[in-house]
């Protein structure tokens, strides 16, 4: 497994949605300034695409 250069924090959101394949995961970087949003994924395909970009 390739090491990534940044440590990411993530949070998930739950809402009332009729689509079982929709979910929200927000990835943020923590730095000296604070938290900076990097990517928000809304479904599994976006999540996998983002994780592949990291490698």
C-alpha cells in the first residue's frame, strides 16, 4: 500500500433520503490554520474515485 502525504479526517451525514445508495462523506485536512474541506462524496462511486486519486 502506498503511503499518502496527508492525514485526512472525515465525517458522515445522515438525512432522510429515499435513495439507499446516497450518502455524504466530507473529507477535511487539519493544518495550522484549521480545517480545510478537501472533498465531499455523495455516493459510493465518488468515494471510490477519491480514494483511487489518493494512491
